[in-house]
């Protein structure tokens, strides 16, 4: 009899860190205490408001230090989606010239891709660059696409579905040669996993989201290089130097800054451990005939330059992904498909289609996202249960 039949609770393994990571226990405690003690509006002139503002500014300095930026380059937001929209629309709306053009890749997160499409509907020219079979864009394509009307290039650091790392440094150097163009990078999946040298990168705007590295949901930031001007998305008060109106969520901001500090302090060991787990899971998946790996391959020892350590994506062509997801869930394994923003969609993955895969493969993808709590032993458990589940399934008949 199984543990379910005996009524025994099965241990659950959470492998959906790309969608959201659990808050670190110390961060939960910090946020809880601050919510009790510092409830005043940080913009208020009385002592309680001043104390709240001091906490927010200390958190800003901490975020800046961890990201290698200056304090006045940090703008607090509600998360990755707002930061991406603020960066893209903020640049486009600030540019005075009548003809405007933006460049993105075909594999951007929905908060970039749909934002760009919305601007295109407003009359902004849009270039969507193709990617190769690994999901990487060619920096030369960026160079060829830039024109005098170009206001912004937006390319993500790490793909949220496949883990592919884009050549950000090379693109940054290209964009820097064009003084009228700004470079935005969605760094949501990269922070704490893939390094960034802010001052040397050539990046003008960089997006972070707290709940991807052990902080609270609803908190994020946008790094805005000194000298870069943005039009605000929201009309209202003068918070965040007039770029982002709204009362500061001081407990959340402080909690996010603490999570970022803890994440960055352990990033080197985390990378080593996760790359080993990634390598092992790829070996397991490769040995299952029904499954195929997607994205950057670890072959040739190049994985640290082309793939993030915490993401493995594979497909079961012909099988609806939710079937495999729910079967794994019964075995105590929680994984996902595509991004959380698109997981309820029945459409094939736009990212995998852009990489040249057919609809069967793009429709049957599974994403595994590691966290700090995982070990190589956990990967063996995942592998055993994946093998068991796949053995019990047969592809659904195509309609």
C-alpha cells in the first residue's frame, strides 16, 4: 500500500522557485515586527514618519550595496511587472522625439513582451529579435536593429522558463556606443544566481523582484542609472523622487532588503550546489526516452556562461503538461509549466516556439526551479518519482 492509502502524509518537495520562493524565516520575523512597530506613513513630518523613512533609506542603501549601485539609483516598486513597465514606458514616454522605436527579444517575460506590444498598438515601432536553439539572441542582431529612432533595448538576463543566460555584457557594450539608446534588463531570475557588474555592464535599468529571492510578494525595485530620466507610470505624490508615487511599504521594503542581503551573502556556495543539482537532473531526464531537455545544455563545461544554475526545463511531447504536473504532485513533487503568469494558458510556450521547437514540444514543457533548501539527495528523489510517473503515462491522442 502507498503512503496515501495508509493516510501517511508524504513529504512535499517544492520545485517552483522560479514562480515564487518561500520567505526566509528571519525575513518573516523582521517584517512582522516592523508591521507592529512602524505603521506610520514615511512621508509624514512627525517623529514616527521620520523613523519610518530612515528605515526605508537604510534599506535602499543596503539594496544598492548588494547590487553594486548607488543609493539614489534604487527605486522601490511593487515587483517585477511594475519595474519592467516603468522602465519601458518610462523611457518611451520621456523621449521627446516624435518617432520612437524599441527592441526586445522573442523570449521576454510577459511583463516585457505584452508591454512592448501595447506600446506598438500606440504607434511605437517594435523590433522583436529572434533567438537560437538555446534561446539566446545574437548581439550583432541588436547592433543591426538599432536606428536613430531607437529609444530602448530590453533583454532579460535569465529566461524564466529555460534558464538561458543572455549575453548582457556584450549587448551593453553595443548599446553604449549609441548615446541616444537606453538598455533595460529584466534581472528577476538572475539575482543571487547569476552575477552582474552594474557599473561595467552598460545596463541603464535593471529589474528585481523580492519574492524571487526569499522576500515578500508585492515588493521589487528598479535600478535606474544616474542621469537616466523616466516618465512616471502613476500620477500622484513625489515619492521615489517623483518616479513612483504611492505610500512606501516600509516593512516590506526592509524585509526585501534583508532577503537580498542574505541571498547575496550565500550566492557563491548556492551556485556551486545548484549547478551540481542541475547537472544531475539533466542526466536523469536525458535517460528517460519520453522526455527531451529544453534550453541551454550543460555539455562542454559551458553551463555557467549560458545557463542559470537553478532552472531545468524539459518536455514530454504529446502529453499535456498539467497531467504530468498533477501526477508528480500526487508523488509529493511540485513543479510548473511555462511561467506562473502563463501557466493556466493552453497555448504552447511562446519561448519554446521562438527557439524553433514544434507545438507538441512547446505545449508539453515542465519547469523545475531549485531553492536553497534542496540538495543532491532531493534531486535523486525527484528523479525516482519522475521516472515512476512517466512510466505510468502514455501520450494523449492528438485531436
